[in-house]
C-alpha cells in the first residue's frame, strides 16, 4: 500500500510540473515577470540579511569576539559599575584557570590646550597586550611592549595617574 501511494505521489508531481511548464511556455511575458520578481526578491533578501548579519549578529571583527566579556561589579544599591584593578591584581586575574586572557582599559576625558580654545578629547588607554588580545597586528613593531614588561608597568594608565 505504501509503495503504491509513493508511486502515485511522484506520478502526480511530475504531471503537475509538466502542466506548469506548458502554462509558462504559453505566456512568456508572465514567465519573465515571475522569474524577474523571484530573482529580485531573493537578491534583496540576501542583501538585507547580509547587512543584518554584519551589523548586528557579528559586529566585531576580533579574533574570538564571541568569548569576550566585560566584568562589572554591583554597588550596594544594585547598580552595575566598572571597577579598577592594580597591575598585580590584573596579573592575578590573568592567572585564573577560567580566564584565557585579560585586558585593562581606562576611559578618560582630556582637554587640549595648544590652540585658542581648549577642546575635549575622549581617550582610551589599554594595557600592553591590547593588540594581541584583539588579534590585530601592530602597524609598526616597537620595543614599547618589552620596555613596559621589563619595568612591570601594568596597566598603562597607572603611570599617568602618579604623574598628575
């Protein structure tokens, strides 16, 4: 019984395909319009989903972006806040078994005073491993990383705080 039903299905399917092809051949204007509409719809859908994927689903071009997290601490009122680590604390954090790598960052609002009017500049300071952390090769190889490692200066913004 099942074999007969399956054979009937395929026979009816191919009969419908032949009938559809005969109708499309009889009206070439409609056929061209339908094929063009399908192509346009498929192309537009692919373009929209490409933009959505690039902008929303995978916006970061960093190596391992899906494994990056930002650690926050809640204050007593339950509001999440950033916290600061000293150089030795960051080193201890990096040595945890559950941490692959750690990056220190500090955001500063600075003012330039070299022109007639001061201008505010947003600055971001990273630890020395920032380029390797994000998987970005440096444009110019320099010895600053080795110098900082030799001086055990981590994070970079600590020296700026002491010199203020």
